[in-house]
């Protein structure tokens, strides 16, 4: 098993701590990446979209243009990397990485239905093959009732 991690991520750190606590170091290959430049970390895309959306809901006087631009750039870079590697996105037996990609792309559409993040027709076709999987349907993003 491979674990892509950033040395500054509290999310990957908790996994890495548990790997050591459980004595699984020999079973997991840890691969350090830079989530701002390395598209291998799809959870980085999810983190960026979550942070960007949350910041967009703050009053304008409390937003950081620098942070928002950085998050937006990370999402664009992730989408570009996905499009470049679309041939490796299998749909017949998706693993956690492939399912993470599908969840991340569907989140982009959920939060920005206006299409401000351009996704190619090829990637949309791939997404169409994923979004109707029973697990994807059962966990679809939705707003809480008010």
C-alpha cells in the first residue's frame, strides 16, 4: 500500500502515527509530496476546495486574496493533472484513489455549479461513469435542511 503525504498535513500525520502505533511500517510505503505542486495528492484538491469554499463565505473584509488565489490555483492544477492522466483513471474496479478523484470532482460541481472550474468533456464523460455507482449515489453531497 502507498500513502502519499505532506509533512505539514495533520490529516496524513494522524495516519502515519497510527501506522507506527500498529507496527505497519513495513506494509506501507510513504511517499512525500508537495500538495501545492504535486497532483498525486487528491485529498489536497479536496482540502483546497473545502478551504476555498469556506473562505468565500466569510465577509469580504476577512478574506485573504492570497490564500484564496493559492487554493484556486491548487484546484486548477489538480484538474489539469487529472485531465493529463485520464487514461489511468479506471472505472471497472476503482480503488480509494480513483474514488477520491470522483468525490473531489463531484465536490467541485456541487460547490461551483456555475462551472468556474473548467473540466473537459473527456473528464466529464469519465465522471458520468462514476457518479451512478451505488456508493457514490448513497453518499451524494447535499445541503442540510434549514
